[in-house]
C-alpha cells in the first residue's frame, strides 16, 4: 500500500523531531479543524444523525485533546529519560553508563469508531496520541461516515503541510485487514465490537512479526446502589441512571447497561417512568439499529426476565431480573449497543461482591452509597477495581474527561490491553518503546539522553557526575 509506504519513509524523521516542532504540528491540525467546523459538522450530522449540538461539542473535544497531547509532547515527559552514569563502586559490580528513553514505535494503524465521528476517528484521540509519540498514522475509515472521514483527512493533511504523509486513509474491510498485515505497521488501535476486535487482534498476533493491538471492545459498566442510597435519594438516582443510560442514544461505550438495586423500594418504577417519557432514538445507522433490536430480543428472552419498559421500535427499554436469575444467565451481562438497561434486584448487599467478581472485565464500575455505608465497602472497592479500569463513587460513567489521570480501558473483554488507556495524556504511552544506550559517546546519543540536554526534557539522573 503506497499510503503506508509513504508513512514509513517519514517515520524516522518524525520520531526525531524536537518536542516544540511536534507540538506545533498537532496544534496546527486542531486550528484547521476548528476553522472547518461549519463545513464538517453538517457533513457529520448527515452521515451519523447525531445532531449539530452533540457534534459541535465532540469537535471541540477533538481539538482540545489534540492541543492537550501537543502540550504533553512539548514538555518532553513522554521520553521517560533515565540516566545511570558509570559507577565503578556499584554494589554488585562496576556499572556501565546506561541511558534509557522511550521513542516512537513506528507507523500506527487506527480503526475509526462508528459512534464518535470526530473524537475516535480520523483526527481523534488515537491519532493524536500516535502523533505525539512520534508515529505516522494510517486511519481505516469507518463505513458509517466515509465522506466526513475523507474531508477531515483533507483538512488535516493541508494543515500538516510538509508533514502531510503523517496521515493516510484506507477504506473498506479488506483495506483495513491488508493494512494491518502490512509489514511497516508497528501497532494498531481499535474501537468497536467484541467480534470485530477479536478478529483483528488475531490477525495482529499471527503476523510474521506480531504487533501490539489496542482494542476497546465493549462494556456494560455496572452501577451498584446500596440500600441506604436507594432509600435516601431514589428520585435523583432514577433521573441520573435514565439520563446516563440513554445519553447519545445509548451508543456510548460507557452507558451503564447494568444496575444493581435492593429488592425493595420504588427505584425500578422511577427509572421506568423516566424511560417511558423519552422518545425513540436516532441510531447511527440501520445496521446498528438492527443489532440493537436483535440484542434486546435476545436479552428479553432470558428466563425470569421481566420486560419493564418494552416499546416498539427504538425507544429506550428496561429489563428486570433477580440476582439468582442474573447469575444463572451470564449472557445478561453482555452489551446491547443502544438504550437498554438491565436492573438486577438483590436481597443482601453482601451478595454483590461475588456477583461483580464474576462479571467480565469492564471499562467502568460505579457505586452509589451513603457515608454510613463506608464500613461495608472496603472489600467491594477492591472487587470493583479488579473488574474495571475506572471506579466511580457517585456520578455516572458517561462523560470521559480528557486529562492526565483518566483511565479509559479495563480488563478483557473491555479492552485487549488493560495496561493502557485510549483517553488522556497517558494514551501516548501505547505507541512508545524503550531503548537503552550503553557506553555511547555523548555527542552520538539522541538529544533526550545527552548531558547538555538540548531539548530541555525531564531527566532522571543517578551516579557519579565525573
């Protein structure tokens, strides 16, 4: 593929750029996308049905994360420089001069997502992270918004100027598979379904030279409500859950599809009341709409499941199970992409820890509790953290902050790489690899490893100076 070959020819030069240069290039793309917003937002709406307000906010998030990762690259902390000067008195024997840093892994293939046509697409978070790491990017466009993908590519390439080969675009399922098999691709990132992600992960692993594959595959994001919280604020919880479940038409990877509540109290009825008041949603495309309806019917057929809210069409839906029935049918914890919630009623709060421990890996888990509950929660906190990458006390999992401390990832099958995040400044780390230089003359070292530190990057130095 000529697009990948062109990216490969520029890869080493981009990896060796000084941090300010790299940051300026990312910022230029952000500026260009902001300027093109009046053209891009209607185009995105025509292909995704997400609405101008939602897409305006998403484009703002996209350009913000480009600038945030540009600032991270400019600071130089991503190099993680460690310098151990030669030390003849090292306790286990003389130590040579060792200098370690992280550098770009090489060209990265990004599979764009259906539900975020800006933020997880051509110039989205994966692309920004790879550029900030010093890697060119090839994007496999999502078939749900092909015209937008092409236009964003044009805008970004014009902004990249002499670095235009840092971004390439391929289309079609066969094009994506061929790109993943190309020997120049050094890593891949994916956001989508479990089936699609696992198929691509196998291809990445079975190449003659396997490459890292960072896949975000799916999550039902369980929410647990203690009896005290259910008694203290049922209206607030019902309002919050219904809003988070249906945000974005239920088409976010962080919508809370699973709600554990006590088996007494009005909470399920309050949630149902709010869901019944909501209109049918616009799904991203017909394939996703058909998948939602099929998934809803599959879950609705689970023995013992009560169809609390079950309208015709694409309006929000709600199922209810008792904990025994839920545990007997693991498929009740499978993601149904769209506005469908499963309420699980428990009798004793202590039953929840083993129930959550038995769940597949999640992006998030959320606990709603009261201050008097804290003595009950130490062990549960550990269970929640073991099953997810982000653990919320109160609040709702929809809305992923783009910041330094965000973890958007989790144990399999939420992701294929639970050690990494696809959101926030730490997302850059996926596309870096460590290299150590031993005993090299100082003037031949990469700039981040030199004693005179011409780029001014943070360095952790140990050992004698002379």
